[in-house]
């Protein structure tokens, strides 16, 4: 978490975080960007983004800072992936099969190649996978 100074939120995920007590659960004092086209509840250190994902990704890559954490949702994450705006996936696999749920990425026909960077197994059966997103062919 110390390597992160900004968080990108989808609107629904942001609203859920506010309902659960706020967007800074770790006391990180991060800059937060929320992608939305509708009015949203303002909060400290939050910028509401209406520009295109491609334009925003270019702007934020040009700025100085640390890593950026994406907090969903599936549509925002898919849009960033399609725009070449995601460098790595850090995924925790929890050993529970649920049959339904929220997808990681919004539906779209795409093939994204990944390179495994690291794995870590935890005593409770959770496995952390870290992948680099390879450039589009």
C-alpha cells in the first residue's frame, strides 16, 4: 500500500465505499479519481473525471507520483485495459466458488497476454498472483 498514492474508482464502487465508511480505510491520504457522468457525493481528495479514459491515462502517466490502484468497476477497468492504461494485475484468488458475482472486466471481445511476475500462497489458501500486461500485438 505504501507504493500507491492514487486510486481510480468506478462510480458504483465509490458509492459503495462511501456507504461502508469512506474511501480511505487504510489512512493513506491518497488522491482519488472517480469516473462518472452523473453528480456524485463529494469527498476530500476526490476528483470526478468525465474525460475519456485514454486522455486521462495519458495525463496521469505524465504526472509525477507513485503507483495507482484501480478499485473497479468492471467497465472502468475494461476501458483502461483497452486503452493500454493498465501495466499490472495484482489479483488475490480466494478459495470459494460462488457461481455469480461481479466480473473483473466489462464484457468485450479481447485477448490480453500476461506475464506472471510472482506468486504468493497464504496459509488460508488465498493465492496472490502478480501479472504484467504485455503490449498489444
